[in-house]
C-alpha cells in the first residue's frame, strides 16, 4: 500500500493557520496511508499532556520528535529515513518547504518515490533574502513538486528556483470549510447580543496587527458614517495592536461606532462573520515587502458566509477575491478607497447580496477542502 510520510514543525495542537492547513489535509488522506513525523509542541507536563491527547485522537499515527523545532540535521534525517522505511512510505510531504525540504534527496535515497514540499506566505518573503533564496533553490532541486498558495507567492518563490523546478510548481492553497462557514450561520443572535440588530455592520475578522488594516477601517468610519449613519465596525480578533486601535477610534471620534470582541474561540467565528453586512479588511504591505499577506483566507470565509468583501491589495490577498464579482480589491491603507466601496455596498443591498452569492458559489466550486486534498493526493 502506498503510504505518505508527513514531516512537519507545524502540526496541532500548536495553533495557527499552517497547522490547521496541514491537519485538514492530513485528515482527508486515507488514514491507513499517513504517518506524521512532527516536532514537540511545548516542553513541560502541560504541553506533553495536550500533545498526547491530540495525537491519540488522530486516525493516523503521529510520531513526535523530542525537539521543539525539527531542523534538517543528520540526526533528524536519520530519524525521518528510519520512519520512511519502518512504515513502508513511498512518498513524503514536507508541510513547510523550508528548511526541512532540504532532506528531500536523503529521503529519496531511502526509497521515497515522490517528494512534495509546500510553501506558505513567509517563503515569499524569504525568496527576497539572498541566503534563504539559495536554500529554496536547493529544495526545488531535491523535490518533485514545490506547491504555492496563489499567483503572488508563486511569482516570488519561482524566482528563487531553477527554471525546471519552477515549471513543476503546483498550486495548493488551504481550503475553506463550506459546512462551517455558510449563510445563516447565526449572525442575528450576535447582532442581538451586541445591540446591533437594526444597524449596518461592517465586520473584520483577523489578528490585530498593523498589516491587516483595521486602522484604515477606523479612519474610514467618519466618511462612512457621513453617508450611512448608524454604521458599526465590528472588529473580531485579538492582538498587540488593540490599544493603538482603541486610541485611534477615540481620537477619530468614532468610539461609539466600533466594537471589539477580542479573540474568539473557533466555534464563535462563523456567527460573527454572519453578523456583518459587508466584510472588510483593507490589508497593506509593510517593511519593504517582508510583512505581506500570503493569501487572506478570511476573505474566503466571508464569501462562504455569503458576504461581499472589501480586500486590500497586499501580496496574495487579491488571490482570494474575484475583483468586481465577489467584492473589490482596494489600495491597502487608503481610507477613502475603503470607505467608497463599503458605502456602495451598504447602500445597495441587492448588489451586496449578489456579490455574496457569487462568493459562496466560488468557494463551493474552487476552495472546498475535498477538492484541494484530491490535488495533494494526486501529487503524492
Ligand atoms: P494570518 O493570521 O496572517 O495567517 O491570517 P489568515 O487570514 O491566513 O488566517 C487567519 C485565520 O485565523 C482565519 O481562519 C481566521 O478566521 C482566523 N481568526 C482570526 N481571528 C480569530 C479569532 O479571534 N479567533 C479564532 N478562533 N480564529 C481567528
């Protein structure tokens, strides 16, 4: 039986987007054909207990290394090749290409017939740094396929690979759970709870960091309120930028029109998307391109919920929007651009609904986990 060894530092219970991506994919492969080799999440009894409980609940074996970070050292390479042989694996999936993908040639010599290395948002940043570029090049040479999230990350990463490796790249983005995120996900209850039942709501769901553009939305609010009085900006998520955002709301005179929920448990997210009339996150690129959006999965979660989206033009965010169909891409950082599009959508519920429906259909057609897992299975 053809089995796959997944080698990764990014596996739950460690939280995060890449971790959720790998886990969702792994769950959709045949559990009898998957073995995961992962780093230890956290040292100490609590981390060990959480990890053991998580691992025991998986339908496939998870082998933990004692290290909290796997690096392509001789020791880790020996362990990976031993696991490959012990479980009779014929293919290898590196959950993040760099740096573990450097073990590709060794695993091939040990019997792997297919080696796939997946890239995420940050490799696009690394592709600009000379040392990391060289590593990506070697990883491209030692694997069969390097996957990418979308056109933005592909164009960056391909530049670091040989022409042959670049030509072998395949798109493999994370999917969206269309059964979790759907129209009618309980937004009315959230609105009632927050006292927003009859008010226009612009919702933004994301970590609170400058790149995401919650500050741009706050700066856009006076313009929006002048056109659509009573509008509320619902900011969902937690993060280090919260204090600055609250101060900006106060100095902009819009404190009453902004609600912060803080970070929420996963189960509360769909209803909070559903509480919005419009989803907006005008993200922007910072630090000369190193702080950039990889894909912007939240736009797809909003589309799945049936909301029109207003996205920023940072990195791969536009890959998650059909501009003019599921919403609009605006210049990140421009409060006037964001306000103009948001006002148009709040004033025209028929247009908002049509864009939301197109978004929902697009997610069902193109972004379902099952479809993307089929693609991975094909590569492996
Ligand atoms: P990234 O954080 O820059 O990787 O942004 P992404 O848009 O790629 O991923 C963010 C993910 O985290 C999306 O699935 C969001 O729905 C989710 N997310 C954002 N804020 C929260 C929150 O407060 N709670 C939970 N549970 N998830 C959140």
